[in-house]
C-alpha cells in the first residue's frame, strides 16, 4: 500500500505545525511498514512572494496527483492590504473550489484533562465528542449578489440557493458519519423562515428515511442550535448544516475545546483528494517562536488516514497517542493552566510521534519515502 500526500505549509505557524504532523504520520507509517510519499508545494502569502499568485498551477497539479492534501494556514499582516488584487485566502478558496470539496467535517472532542481550559463549565464540555458537517461550496456564499438602486440610496443583496442535489450529498455525508458513531443526526436549518431551509429539511428527511433507516434524524433551528451548543453540547452526535450556519456554528463549537490550536478539519469531495487542515489561521502573533500547538494539525493528519487513506487504524493510533500525551500532562502554552510549565511545538510533536511509535502495529502495510 502506498500513498502520496501533498504538503502545503503556507504562512505563519503553518510550516511549524505541518512539520509535526508529518513527523507523526511518518511514525505511524513506520510502525506499520508501508510507503508514504510527501510532495511539498507553495500556497498563500508564501506563494505570492515567490510566484505572484496565491495558488500556483504547479501546486494545483501536485494536489490533484496526491491521495490527500495537508495544509498549514495562509495569511498574515504582510499581505493584509484590502486593496490588493492578490490575497493569500484566494489560495485556499481556489483549492477548495478546484477540488470540489463540498463537505467540511469538524470534530470537536474535549479531553477531560482539558475540560477546564475553555470558557464553558468543565462538566458541560468534559468528554464532548461532536462532529459538525458543514456544506462548503453552496448556499449564500455562492449565490447571486449585487447592489441596486433604492429610494433611500442603495440596496445590497446576497441570494441563498440550495438545490436538491447539493442537499442530498451533504446529508449523505452526515448520515454516513453518524452511522460510524451513535447514529444520531441533527440537521440545522431555519425552516420557520427560509424556503431554502424547507427544501433542506424535506430532502434531509427523505434521504435519511430511504437510505439510512438506521440513523435517527432530528431538526433544530439554527438559533436554538447556537444556544444548545453552549448549554448542552453533549446532546449532539453529528450536526449537519448549510454553509453560513456551519461557518458560524463551527467557530462557536471550537470555543468549547478551549484553544483554536486543538481542532482539526477535513474537507471532502466525491473522490480524492481530501484537504486536511487545522481550524486555526496563521497565528502571526506567535509565528516563529516555536510555541504553536500542533495538535489540531496532527489530528487533521489522523482524519487524513481515516478518510483519504482508508486507514482507520492509523487514525485511531494517532488519536489515542494525542490523548495519552495530554493525559500525561504535556501542554503547549495555549492549553497550560496558569503557572504550569509548557512545552514547544516540536517537543509536543516528538512526544506524540513517540507515543504513536510505541503502540502495537495494526497489520496495515505502509512505508515512506521522501
Ligand atoms: P488565528 O487562528 O490565526 O489566531 C487566533 C488566535 O488563536 C491567536 O491568538 C493565535 O495566537 C491563536 N492560535 C491560533 N492557532 C494556534 C495554535 N496552533 N497554537 C496556539 N495558539 C493558536 O486567527 P486570526 O488571528 O484571526 O488570523 C490570522 C491570519 O490567519 C489572518 O491573516 C487570517 O486571514 C488567517 N486565517 C487563515 C485561515 C486558514 O488558513 N484556514 C483561517 C483563519 C484565519
């Protein structure tokens, strides 16, 4: 078994955290005796500086030829000029579009040892294991928009459109994910107001009834979902929702974990490759200091094993190594309680890689080169 992984370190802390994820993947591959090949390519501000564009053709080619793509982060103050015609985010949005990545998966797990590091009461979040599945290439962010004249001056509009096909495929992703968990799917919409939500709700019900009779579906209005996420997040197993609601709810959910640095994500299309990145940005305030938390990137690599390499044992190996290192007390500065000693990015990566290597083999054949 062989796999090729495109590595896009990007900007700020991106290269720092991606180096640790690579280290951990290599450890997981070594212990199983197979073959992983890494191809590095430019994206974001780094790519603008070197090539004048945020997503060079060569990068797209490397990604298209890979089994999976790992991305660090893009952006930073150096490229923040709002009037600039070339911006780092174009690299990420262009990649999502080019690879037709319509489903964004964001798991939010809260290790009991870290339950008190966030703003929500420890007993509310301790042991939380929630997956948010967000539609990524449709809805109001992609609908017709514009300005028009108005007696008071000007009016602006953005259009929220969802087709049956778009809804069906994201509901299937959510239901498939629920099947591998507690088989509970919460579809979030605003069906009391929006016509697009009424189509969403009816389609979700039909897909689950016809194709996933073993999955239990409930519908929650987005305003209530926002409240439940803080009050009783453990009532959710898998939450599936549209682009804008998902954008907002996933940021809210990330607060439950205590640090941006902890959370992974996967963006998937119909076939390969998937895109795996931490939910955080380039963190320019801490870049270059070797203190960024690499766990979000490392857990993204675990998702890569699960969804793109069809290697769930590799994913579980990495996830349980992360759990063990946290349980043993290792903390980067963002998750260290006051007065407690913290370790750097590379040290955290080393410890997780060692924990991965220390686990028994799974029998899956992997090796590495490059
Ligand atoms: P950010 O996620 O980079 O940082 C927010 C806060 O979280 C900062 O205090 C930062 O130090 C902290 N943080 C982030 N990652 C961390 C980690 N791994 N370990 C410890 N602490 C961490 O968001 P921002 O400051 O709003 O944005 C900075 C830049 O990143 C901007 O240019 C923005 O456009 C870009 N951005 C990129 C992505 C992406 O590449 N997917 C996502 C969001 C923001």
